[in-house]
C-alpha cells in the first residue's frame, strides 16, 4: 500500500505527524485500545465524543477484517487540539466496497458510486455483518462531524454529516475511510447510536477505572 501518498493526501505535510499502526485479527483489539487511549490522554476531548468514537472506530476496524478479504489494515490518527479536531484514517487494499457489497444478491446491480452511498445506510451489508458499522459512523458525523471521505475503487463519497456527494476519484484498490470530528461537541453517545448499543458503559468498563468514573460525577 502507498500509505505515504495517502497520508500526504489526507493529512498534508503539517505537524504534528500522525500516529500509525497496522492491525490484523490477532492485534486488532490491542491497536484499538492503543488509539483510544491516545485520545483518552487528551483532556480537552469531550467524553461523549470519545465514547461514541470508540464504538464506531472498532466497527470500522472490524469491517476491514470481515469484508476486505485482506488479513490486515492500517489506521492513522492525528489530534489537533488548537483546532479541536480529531483526524482518523483506516485503509486496506482489499476487494473494495462495490465488489464486497454486490456479493449480496440484493445489491448485485449496484454501480460503484451507488454502492458507496448505500453502504452508509442502516442494515446494508454483504451478508457477513449487521450493516451497522458505517451507519453508526454516519450517525456520529451528523452530531460532531467535519468531513468524511469514503474512497473505494474509482469513486469517493464526501459528507459533512448533513449533505453528501459521490464523485470520481483516482483509483484505489481497496477502501479508505477518512473522517474528521470536532473534539469539543457535547453529545450523548447512546442517543447518537439510537440506543442500539450501550456505548457509554462499554467505554467506561474498558477504559475508565473507578477513580476516573468517580470524577465524572
């Protein structure tokens, strides 16, 4: 994968340099925890954003291992406190969204552009998952999003959480999901995720000790 080219395209050459980790089925949970803990150490990030992002982020990592047919992917993270902005990119060089989604008989006739738009909807899946991972990210974007770019094959979906468009793009073999969030938004994670998962309890159990939880009240 030309990861250097992707980092330059999505993160630019400005400092600080982003953090980058590769993950596979054996390391995915450790990488997930590393990235969330990096963000948890930043006192200016709103807890609700972190709790919601934690859920969505793991779903995106799991999507790579479930749908791409590749054994690994790469995650890139940068936090810009002066802009109250979190930047995340997850990338693989697998079969791509269109080929994956059209494995489902219901979506066989979709164009590549339509596949990118549709995969952000609820319960849309190739049959190997529940179809909530990218939809949960779309829900987060509506509450705290700056921009999301979903690039696969020769097309890219661009969304600000309110409006989206699909446009032609330089070919990428696989899938790139890049998004930016405001880190200072006050949001209710369970409300954002439509009470379909208890993201608050899941995050608190995994990442907060009893002293941290006491300090929340």
